[in-house]
C-alpha cells in the first residue's frame, strides 16, 4: 500500500485556517470610542463631572496608529504563502521571508482599516469659561448650543447632553 502525503495541501489548509483566524481577529478590533462604551478598568472608578455648552463640532476619522494583530497575522499568512514559492530550500526560505514582510505590511494596513471609525471633535465652553476640544465616537451627535455634561474618567473625556442619563 502506498501512502501519498501532500505538503502543499496541508500548507494550503494551514494558510486557509490562518486567513480565517486573521479575519475573525480583525473583526474584533473595530474601534468603539463612543459615550456608550467603557473599558473593564473604568468599572468601579469615580469620574469628575463638569458642565458646559458645545460651541462647535466637526466630523473626524479615528484611526489606530498600528495593528499589532493584523501585522502578526499578515506576516504568518505571507510567510506561509511565500514558502510555497520556488523548488529548493533557499528559494522557499527567501519566499517565506519576503512573504512575511509583505504580509505584515498588508496585515497592518488591513487591521488599521478595520479599526477606523467616525467620530466628532467638539469645542466645549465649560461653565468656568475655559474651552477645550473633546473627541469621541459618533454614537451620539451633539449640536452646537447644546448644554452638556462633561465626564472626565478612566476612559478619558466624554460628552453627553445635559440630563440625558
């Protein structure tokens, strides 16, 4: 009885599995920076509340600086794909290294794109007369002239319409 083993088939299955893992991990990286979100570290922490009025608002794009998960997953996938190139050990090694570099760059870009979200930059005049710009996710839009509660806590600064919660 002859048993045939295909390294390319098992590598292809491994690459497909890694691609699925990358897709799922990047889907979990979507940014949620709105007023309705909190990190586990903020639970049980006290926040300071100030009062003020929104003076102006502009739309912004919130984009992460880099995607560690996307870079790592892309490098693994690129290395696997690159190692399939060439017939000799040296060619496969070179292909794996080149594929890992290109895959890492592409994975980082994909991770950043998935983590990008819309937000608003608000100029707020505090009741003390001081003004600050506060950026947050786009889950709540607050029009200029609206009185707001300004919450300074473990998750940063957040604005909500006064008396809304």
